[in-house]
C-alpha cells in the first residue's frame, strides 16, 4: 500500500511538472508571436513622406500649388514692402530746405530720384504748390491711396489661401471617408474589417494635415505683411502732416 501511494504521488508530481513546463513553453511562444507581430506592425507603419503624399490623392497636388503661390506672394511682397519703407532720414529736412529757399525744381528732382511711396506723395504735393491747401492735401492722399493699393496687391490671394487650404484638406478627408463607406458597403460578407476602415481613415486624414501645413503659414504671412503695410501707412500720414507744416512756413528771400 505504501509503495502504491509513493508511485502515485511521483506520477502526480511528474504530471504537474510537465503541465507547468508546457504552460511556460506556451507563454514563451505567445511572447515571441507578440514580439514578431509588433515588429511587423512597426515595419508596416514606417511610411515615408512621399508615400504619405501620394496617399492623400490628387488634392495634395492642389495644396502643393497653393503652397508655391503662397511662398511666391510672401517673398515678392516682403521685398516690395521693404523697399517702400527704405527712406533717407534726412529726406524731409532736405525738402524743407529746398522749399524754404524757393528751389522747387530741385525738390522735385530729389523726389524723383528717391524710389519710395513717400517721395512720390511729396512730389505730387510740391507740384501743386500755389493752389489751395485742401487741393494739395487731396492730391497727396490720392497718391497715397494708389501706393497702398500697389503694396496690398496679392494679399487677398494670400488670405484666400490661408482660409481655403484647410477647407481643401477637410474636403479630402470627407472624400476619403465616403470612399471608406463605399468599400464597406461593397463587402459581401457583411462584416466590418477594422484594417480596411483604419487604413481609409488614415489616408483621409493626410489631406487635413496637408491643408493645415499650407494654411497656417499663409495666415501668419498675411498678418505679418498687413502689419508692415499699416506701419508704412502711419509713416506716410506723418510725412504728409510734416509736409503741410513746411508749406505753412514763409519762404526765404
């Protein structure tokens, strides 16, 4: 009896050890499978920039065109505004001296040699010397309005890009989601494949990211240029006041 119990106990212990060993092997295999799946998933998700771009569809080319227009307008307007704001600090002092001395032709020649909206305004005012002060101021303001309109050329387009690019991105997202639902409805099995749904949404969101990448810089570029133009307008107004004060001074003889 004692021998039989000993044999039975040994057999139970060996069975338990075998079961534990099998469980350990099963856990190890599961861990290896999970590691392999994670590595495969990482390889699948590592998509290059060009693949992301192509995944967005034809709307990404529209966004690229808008980005090119945005860069061109900003650089061209930045250079133009920078040139317009460049003016000799002694310009008005020299104009004052010429007018007070009666050298009107010399003052006009100085304005023509100075490539600046302020100089063109003052030139028009000098040409109107002898007429009523209201006519002179009106002529200067008309020239100022024309110069400001020239500086603002292209800014409406830049503003349209800042608002339109994100909308185009959202359009791409909606189109992508519609395509996802079309693919789901075409599935004969009637089930929803998570992989198919997630890949469609992933592609659809690319256009939204592209639209924001174009729209946000366009928004800040537009506001920056507007601020520079407003600063120049303030300087033009101050120069007009200074010029009208010069005309009210007596001419030296």
